[in-house]
C-alpha cells in the first residue's frame, strides 16, 4: 500500500493516475468528504483507489492512521503552506510510528532560493529528511506547463496571456504528467533511495514563446501581456487571496522577473527513458485545436 498526501490537488491527482496505471494499491489522503467523492467518481474515474482517508495534514493522529500499513509515502504538501516544515515533521513521525521506512518528497526546483520563501521552506524540509533515518527520495519539479491553463478562458477568449513579470524571463516548464510518471516510478521501483532528482522540461521558454505555442494550439493570436505587479496584487486582494499567499506569490513574481526558473531536462529524460514532453506536444494534447503547427 502506498500513501499519497495532498491527493485531491492537481499534483496528487496526477500521481494517483500514474500509480493506477502501474496497478499500485494506493491510499489517498484528502481534506474533505467532497474531495473524497470527487476522487472516487467523475474526476479520475479510471483510478482504482484502494482507500481514501479524510484528515488534516496538521493532525498527528490522522497522519499516523493514514501511514499505518504503508510501504511508502508520497508526501505532497499544499502549495505555499506556511507550516510545511511542521507538517513534514509530523509526516516523518507518522512514518516511524507505522514502520514505514520509505518517503518520497515532492519538493521544487531550486529550493535553495531564499528569495522565494516557499522554495526556501522546502529546502529546510529536505534537510530534515536527511536526518530522518528514512529511505528518502526528493523530486524537484520546475513550474508545471499545466499552470498556464489556469488562465485558459482569458487566453481563448481575449488572446491574452497575462503575467506580472518580464515576458523575456525563461522557464523550463515541465509537464505534470511526466512528473507524475517519474513519481510513480520512484515509488514502485527499487534503487531510488537517497536520490534528489531535478525534473525540468526540455525547453527554456520565455512567456512570448509560450504565447506563440498557445496561439498555434487554439488557432488565434495570443500575446504575452506584462501587467504591473501592483495591478496583480490589487486583483488578488479583490479575489480574497490570503495575505501570506499574496506575499509569497509577489516574491516569486519578483524573482521570476529577474531570473525566471530554468533547469535541465536530462535527469527527467534518464528517469523516463525518453525525452520529456515539450510545450508544443503539451498544447496539442491539452487544447482542442485543428492541426497546430509551429513555423
Ligand atoms: N504548481 C507548480 O508548478 C509546482 C511546481 C513544483 C512543485 N510544486 C509543489 O507541488 C505541491 C502540490 O501543489 P498542488 O497545487 O498540486 O497542491 P494544492 O492544490 O495546493 O494542495 C493539495 C491538496 O491539499 C489539500 N490541503 C490543503 N491544506 C490541507 C490540510 N491542512 N490538510 C489536508 N489537506 C490539505 C488541498 O485542499 P484544498 O483545496 O481544500 O485546500 C488540496 O486538495 C506544492 O507543495 C507545490 O509547492 C508545484
């Protein structure tokens, strides 16, 4: 039995699907009965989940119960959770309490980046894992290609891909499906203990180039439009984004503006024994479009 935390999020669902393709019995840890129902029914109906457990990641007893009888844990912490290190400590304790020796941590590319607090927090979790006495593997994905689809409606209706950082900053966008395939592999195959794997896509694309790919995918012009960070912050406040998340995202965008986020795809290619998905292939798969083609 494998335990996946944060299982109802976009990462968790992708990992569950990848594990189900491998036929691995899986226990999904989710926060609410609505999330449990969503997993169990429509959204990922192809997944044959062995069990769904409802609980809070900050609840020591819930984590210990969830880990009981598991051979390995895939530890996904919610995005930008302020208590990620404390939750990691609870997760490690739960693993020990249930004699689960193996833990795979879903980290992030360049956790060393102190200027982005949610990256820096993951570095501290990684350091804690080294001291945990568990057999650990750490996956460090770059930004998912799927993030771009959050603005899909605006991209399709207005031909506008809005970003609060330089359109020239470059990112090694990675396909979440590739990340999930790698996650399922390291969870179900031996030989990955002690490894740290950077998971990046095969191109370093600017937002202008992302917009070009999107344009070909949907069959209409798409422009990357840089909006002032202050405008983004104003909108985010109007939408009720929590203050801590707003601060974290603002720091991330300031960093992106100067440096982007670029890695190298060779580790992911070696793990998958194939080239990781490129942005064009991702767009063709995700966006319903007539025969997109790049010049
Ligand atoms: N997005 C990227 O490009 C990217 C790249 C690299 C790494 N990552 C990392 O990937 C991880 C997962 O991100 P994600 O966007 O897939 O996850 P997410 O949606 O932020 O969270 C995953 C799930 O955890 C649940 N959750 C939140 N607080 C909880 C709590 N206290 N107890 C139990 N469950 C709780 C959420 O439920 P609710 O919906 O109810 O809150 C959600 O279903 C993050 O650590 C992120 O940093 C993301």
